[in-house]
C-alpha cells in the first residue's frame, strides 16, 4: 500500500524532519523552489526568498539541495524546475547561479546531466522594452551517480513521426521516438477539481508524470522539499509510488487534500486509458517497423548481389522471415548452374554494414529451381518492386513466381506489407 505525506515544516530542517518521521531515502527529488523574492508566500516568516538578500537565499537553497542529496538513494535523480527572473531591469539566471554554487561549495554533489526547456506554450500577455514574452522554464536534470534510473522506453512516442518512417525504417527505434530536450506542457491555470487552484505555479500533471515515469519504479519514494500545491506528491501517489512533500504553508496542504489529490486521481484515470491506446499503437508501429526493416534490408542486399555478382535474367530473389520475433531473415538466391560462393557474401563489408545498420542478420541460401516447389510450396509470397518494399504488387505462390517472365525485376518476400506511400497511420 503506497503512502503520501504532506508535511508542514521548514525545508532547511529536512534531515531533522526525515529523522523524526523515519522517512527512507528518496529515489527521486522533483521540485521548484521559490524564485528568489519574486513572490510572497502567505507572508510566512520562515519562507525562503521573499525578504532575504540574494546570497542568503542561494545559501538556503543549495543547502537544502545538498541535504536532499545526502538523504537520497544512490540511484536517485534530482529535477529542478526553475526560471530566470528580472530585477531592476536585469535578468538574474537563478537556476544557473544555484548550479554554480552547488558545485563550488560541495565536492560531492548532484551532477548536472541535462538541461531541458519546458515550453509552457502560453503565458500572461507581456510587453516591455528589452524583454520578450516569457514562454519557457528550465528543467535541470541531475544524477547522484551513473547508476541512476532512466526508463526512457516508457515515454517514447510515435505521434508526429516525420514522413521518412516508411522509407527509412532503420532510422527509427521500433519502440518509438525518444522525446527531445524541448518539452511542451501547458501550465494549469484553473484547478483540477471544481474549484480554483489558488497557488502561484503548480506543476502540470503530465510534466510530473513524465519525470516520475523516467526516473522511478512502483513503490519508490518521491520527494518535493517545496511542495506548494503538492502536484508532484499527488501524481507520485496515484502512480503507485510513495511520496513526501514539505512546505511551510498550512494553507497549501489543505488545498492539496481538498483539490489536488482528487485532480491527480481523475487525471490518472483518463491518462491510463490514453496510455493503453498509445501502447497499442506503439505495438503496431513496432511490428510494422520490424517488417519494413526486414523487407528493406532483404531488398537492398539482394539488389547488391544482383548488380555486383551476377547478371542473368533467370535468377529469383526470395526473402523469408521465419520467425517474426527474431531479427533474422533468409535471403534465397535461385541461381541454377551459377557458382555463388555464400561464404564470400557473408564476408562482404557492404552486406555486413547493412546488417549492422538494420540490426538484422541475413542467412544466405542458394536453392536450385527444381527444388523450389518441394521446399517452399507451403509459403505465401508477395511480389515487390525493389524500391517499394512497403507495398506489395500482388500475392503469389512459388509456382506463379517460377512462371513469372520478368522475375529478375522483382523480389518475392513472405512479409505482407501493403502501406501506401501517402498515409498517416502513425502521424497525427
Ligand atoms: C515555486 S513554489 C512550488 C510550487 C510547486 N512546485 C507546485 O507544484 O505547486 C515554492 C514553494 O516553496 C514554499 N516555501 C517557501 N519557503 C519554504 C521553506 N522554508 N520550507 C518549505 N517550503 C517553503 C512556498 O510556500 C511555495 O509553496
């Protein structure tokens, strides 16, 4: 049974709170600290940022992050979500200053692994000389050591595939595309329940979901030292993780219990249905991509044999996928009376490079025409143009292939692919 705990306290005392409450080592820390003195959080005297000078502020923040480092598990990751701010007409690069101070002041500390731009897609209208409308925030992604969790396969996507997925299947991971470091998530303005969410900058659930999916497994512990609305701990809880959040303001805890937790539950219910559909689509993409790669590799390899080794109109090129779960194909050359040395094909650099690129192994076979019926009559073949390996021309039996007058112009494969070039199966 998973748990969540929204603790009212001062994060400067994070070790004391963890000790007293016997909290275990967090596996993920996700947080957005106060943006220096930009906002006054409920006039709270213990708040960090508002009423402090910049050095005292930086000092408090990095000490909390360092204590969180000491408390966390060895495979933990830390995701800091922050923006720059403007003060007296000058931009202060908050996350960069925090990052610099962390590494300057602690010899063993969080290691910055990547910087992600969170495109919020919209923001309040803004017009001032020397400033552009602010559309993004930074996500600084830190690790503790190289054993960090990074389940990138869980967040692969297949929407918005470029048109090349059909003609260059070898360039695509069959499990889908890994997202870039530009993330697009709309900021929630209204609450997640029926009310109005009265917190300054709540994390969007989909953003938190992505980070939790990448860097934790079920039952891991997620920690937010500046919990605010509590969206991070609510999402962690509904995703079957344990979670702990600390915030200095009691009011936000009430809001968390009344609204945010329920909102997260509702979001996760709908999202689970969506994820099921996405996974089905990824499954279809995977099997189509694997078929495309096998057919394209077979077609390219036998074309190479056709152009470089032999020149005879009687040859037949057959490609056979024996087991769709294995990355192997048979490339059969029907080459009566011709002496084709299979071991030389196996050694050819061009062919080996292709196999590496496609991540598929070719087994070369030479068969005599007279043996075809006996060996292959139970297989359904499809006739393809060499360059149109994604769409067959007609279904054929081996008897029909033998009688085909222009057989040298085609290859014949048992892989059934009939995808028109202009299509949007995996594009939306
Ligand atoms: C930028 S907000 C966090 C927003 C949060 N990520 C969310 O999803 O709503 C910063 C939070 O830090 C809290 N805070 C300020 N000083 C604190 C302190 N000393 N200890 C704990 N929390 C503090 C504020 O009350 C505020 O909720």
